[in-house]
C-alpha cells in the first residue's frame, strides 16, 4: 500500500517541481518583465490617470446642476425702534422686526460654461499629456528591456563558462584515470599522476566558484524581472543562438532619432510647453457662462408663507490688470520651453555619441573574436599533440598540464570575446532604437 502511494506521490512531486521552475530565453525574460516590472505598472497607471485627466477637464464645460436646502430659526430676530424708522403714533418702545423667525429655503442652480480660453487650452494640454505619458510608457519599456538584457547576458556568460569548465573537467578526469592506470602498470611516475590530479582539483574549484557567481548573477536577474529570489529559473539561450538573431545587423545603418522613445517624449514635452505659453499669452480673453437658479422658500413666525423666486442670467468676466502676474507666468513658460530645447539638443548629442561608441565597440569585438578563434585552434592543436606524446611515452605530464591550461585560457578568452561581440551588437540595436 505504501509503495503504491509512493509511486503516486513521486511523479506528482516531480511535476510540481518542474512547474515551479521557469525556463527563460532572453525574449521570454523581456516579455515577462513587460508585464510584471513595477516601473511599467506605474507607467500604465500614469496612462490611466491621464485618461481621467482628460475627462476631468472636459467635465468643466458640461452643465453643472446643484441642489441645496437651508433652514434658519432666529432665536433673536433683528429689529429697530419704530420711531427710528419714522413710524409716528407707535407705542413707545415698539420695535419693527426685519426677519421672520422661521426661514426654510431651497435652491436648484444650473451653470453652463459657454466660452473660456483656459478651458479650451487646458483640454488640448490634457490630450497632449495623454500622448506624452504614452511615450513615457514606451520609454520605460525600452529601459526595462535594456536592463533585462544587461542582467541576462552576464548570467549567460557564466553559464557558458561553466559548460566550458565541465567539458575540460570531463576530459581531464579521463586523462587522469588513464594516467593513473598507466602508473599502476609502471610506465609513468607518481609526479605525473599528482600534476594531473592537482590540475583536475583546480578546475573543479574554479567550477564551484563560477557556480556560486552564477547564482548571484541570476538573483540579480530575478530582481530585475520582479521574480522572488526563492523561485528557480533556468536560462535556455546561449551565445551562439543570440548572435544568430543579429546576423543581419548593419552597424553602419543611419540613426533615426524618432526610433528612440526618449526623443519622441521630449518633442511632446516641447508641445506641452508651447500650449502653456499660448495660455498665458491669451489671458485677456473673457469667460462667458450662463446661469439659472430657482429658490423655493417658506418664511414666517407661527405660520409659513410660500415665497418662491427664480433668476437667470449671463456672466461675462474679462481680466483688465493683474499686476503683471500673467506676464511673469508667460515668461516662465517661455524659459521652460527654451530649457526643453536645450535638453533635446543634449539628447541628440548623446544619441550620436552612443551609436558611434557602439559601432567602434562592435568592430573591436568582431576582430577579437576572429583572433581568439585562431588562438583556440592553435591551443587545441598543441594540447592534442602533447597528449599524443604523453600517451606515447615521449612527453611529460608537465607539458600536458601547460597545454591544457593554455587550451582552457583560449576557450575562456573566446567565450569572453563572443560575449563582448554580443554586447556590442545589442548596444548598436539599443542605439538605433531596435532593441
């Protein structure tokens, strides 16, 4: 019974472990971050806020209807002596009251804005702001995409380095086992065995260190993706696969600033500044509104009397002089627009510098890969030759260990060179706005 229960539970546990792990390519990681990164969630909330801002501004011109009720009871009614008001023949000390003791009134008010330049410009600004936060969302997405790529690639480099070490450890383990067997047969010295054993131990130590570094770097990737550190993720990409994605790269492609979200965002910010300047420049324009009110009322002392009233009208307000307040606001808006112009120029220069540096980095990295591929070919040939000599009894274990160290160095250098080439390719795509 226990065995049958165990056979049921174990496969289920294995499935649960697999489902808890995330296997991610770089594109998977970017897609996950696009949904789960806090910066993108905040940017999306800003978009929703901008939509409600448009509705808020538009509501100002909609009819405004209000209802109110008011009751007053005069504990002491305002009054003046009758003789003070010129009423002759009144009894001495008699007072005339100006307010009945009970006053129950209601009101229904209707207001309708007919024309207001500030409203029109404010509505235009709200729509521009909606476009602005959309562009900000694109800019945030670009930054998150870049940060995920920057976190993913080092983790990928460590993974590739671990693979190289694993392969070398496997080869070295085989050579060590063969040499140990040869030693027992009396054809090599203990020194040869010890040298190979020492090198094998060194490779395993380096492998353990890399594994710990990989864990640290993957934790950084988890943080960037907003994944709990306790969750397991596995990287499914490799350097060759990613480099193949960029095989059609043209490093000399012309830079189009409009492909960069930051540039489009600053252009929209400039439009918003222009609207603000226009607002203060036309501060003299009047505000026209229609209003109407109906006031039902009951007044009296012991008995209430029905006293309704109604009013309707047109209100026109035009500012004449504000002590230079609008002029100061207009000048500040002009200065803010000039500041945005300077920021745009700085942004363009930074884009130009970024693409130029990325192109140089790409050329250097490409040449380095070619050089390291050549060096690896030589190192592999040297190692193969020393192995043959050692197994034939005409070479020493020292030569083998030296050749293996050189081979391992060449393999690591090539992995690093390909990593630098991939970074350069990604940098060019970022600079072109295609990342």
